C-alpha cells in the first residue's frame, strides 16, 4: 500500500472529524504513519515538524503502521484519540502524566465529549478507546466512506502488484511517492508526503533525509 496515499486519506479524515466533532478549531498537524510497537497512535505536542516552504512549525499525530489494517471505524477512533490530545494541548488541559503514558479522568471527559467511548486500563488509566455514539453516527452518515474506499483500493492495488505478472525488465523504476527521514542517533524513521524538517525527541537531533 502506498504510504503517501494513506497519509492523504488520513489528512482528509482529520479535516472531517475536526469540523464535525471539534468545531473546526484544531490546527492541522503533520500526520505520519510509521511502526510504533505497542500502541495504535501517538501525539507529539512540541512542534517538531517544519514546512520546507513556509517554515511553519506543526505538531505531529502518528498512526501506527501495524494498526492500519483494522476496521476503518477503529482507525478513526484512534485518530480522534490523538486529536483529543491536540485539543488538550491547545487548551492547556493536563490530561496525562508519566511522560504521557497515563491518561487521567480529564482525558476521559474530553474523549467522551468528542465522540469516543473511553474506559479505564489498570496501568495506563483512561486510555482504552472505542468509537462512541457520535463517531458511529458519522460513520452511519457515510462520512468515512471515502477513507474506506481509499484504503480498499490501495489494498487491492497492493495485492495485484504482488500476484500480478512481473514488470518487463529494463523499464524505468517507479517513482517513490513519499520521502523518508531517519535519525542518525537511534535509526528511527518517519515518512512524509512532502519535504519537511523533523527532529527526534529521544536523541534531540534533526532527522536526515534518506536518498
């Protein structure tokens, strides 16, 4: 599945969710998809990404690549979960502790007010996320049909490339649709559909573009 198309689909979903559940007040973050073992998503509150053209710095919402094969409504619940962290960030709500791992009751209140059903985990607090009535209602209205169709087409394209006939030799290589950046310290990688400047908050250094 071509990652740049996945990201574009999630950006479109963000816009719909922002308008319908958050009144359009959230700033558009950079949305990335990369491996994040043990989690479905992650929000980076400090503006680690910068647009290469305007220089505008933005927060990041990361969706775990390993969790992108779930039902679309569950992916949307994860996206809203991270959008709730962004909402708390811009409103000065202290919704987590223990370096963001523990989610307190403030987060549960924000999540429930924005379309989620939040229940408690014994270790990580109010972090167990499922789609609530408002999110399910949006799905029933067809708000996520475009995302569902996009991901289905991409999945079919991926299968056809896997089982289809081999491409003729000597042809021009397929142009990569996304850019990849890696941390020179720990080797962590991220991908983006356009040129950006991004830093690794674990190593406190700027990631470098890969050739």
